[in-house]
């Protein structure tokens, strides 16, 4: 039975908005509406508001994120899908056809894979992996209606062996924040999202280098790798692709403030 949004009398509504604004919520009225939509009693609303006022990400508090036109389940403590990552999902979706074999690494909630699968004209084969068991549980929820599979483990390690050399598209929003910049992140990210989903090592590219180096062993001939990065790190990401024998290009979206490196595996050697 769907939840009926809680309706507050004007004095209680104004008090809610004031409380959120005092806690530093810039879009206090919008957040108040979302919190009311996720509560069915004033007691449950109070619990949600207390968590939000304490700095928990709104998406973790209400239990979902709007991403790429879908409502993505988000559990407490899980990395929240960023709007910039919709650009990654759109680019990869443009390359998908019915039957495409897709692997999403560092999948988090599985938001990118879910958007891609929903955008396809027919069924796809979708596998997602992540080190965080809570994220994998989220991904299983979010990928269930498209027949996707979520696996617990490091990068390619938990993928079915039969996918080696047969993956048409590898997608990754691997952590790319340099370790020294973690203290500069918003408090809600630093305190309420897994460090492993944020920290990309000294220059932010440690995990990207690992997944790129192994990509040729998993990609099918002419398969593509899509990796989210930043404008200032794109050259390093592209260089790692070249070193792995892939052919990279860089795509940027000013509206999304997003950068993605796309790399193709060439044809297999003649036999």
C-alpha cells in the first residue's frame, strides 16, 4: 500500500521549514516536502528531520534518489548517486543495444546500470560489482526489475568467468577524489558515505588505473570502457587507457559539470 504523504497545518509546516533552514539546508522548503512525503506520522517525520538536521544526506534519510528519471533506492551509509553521473549513464546508454553485455564496477546503488538498462530497446545482460555489502543490497533492489545481477567483491573479481573477453560495455564511477582533498568534501559526504567510495589515492586515479589495466581482458573486441573522472584528471585517465592498449577520447558536459573518458578496445589480432 503506497505511503500517504503527511500534511501539516501551516504553523507546523513553518516550524519544519525553519528547523531545516537553521540546520543549513539551503532548499529547506523543497526538503520539507520530500520529508513529509516519506513520513506517515508526525513521529516518523520527527525522526527523519532529526537525521537530516544532524547532517545525514537527504537521499539516505528519505530512502531514495531521483536519478536519470528513476527513483533509486538509497540506504543509510551508502554513496549517494550524483547528478553529474547522469552524464556517464547517458553516454553509455547511447551505446547499448538489445543483448548488450554490461559490467558496472564500483556500482554503489546500481543507479547507472539501472538507467542504462531502462533506456535500452530490449533486454540487456547486466552485472554490477561493489566492495560495500550495503551498496550491493541496494543495487540488487534497483536492478531487480531489469534482470540485473549485483555481486560483492573488488572490481572484476566477482564477475562470472564466462564474461571474460565478452563484455561489450564496462562502466565505472570509481572513487577519484585525491586523498588530500577528502577533508574538503561536504560534511555529509565525509561522515555518512563510505570512505572507500570517495578516496582515489594520492592523485585520485589509483582505482581507475587498476580497473583500466584489467579492462582489455574483459572487454569484447571493439568493447567500450566508460569512466567518470574530472576535467583536471582526464589526461591522467586517458593516459592509463592508452597504456592499457585502449583508444581513449574525452567527453565533457558543462550543464552536468561532468567529464567522462571513453576508451575502445581494438580488434583482436589475426589468427
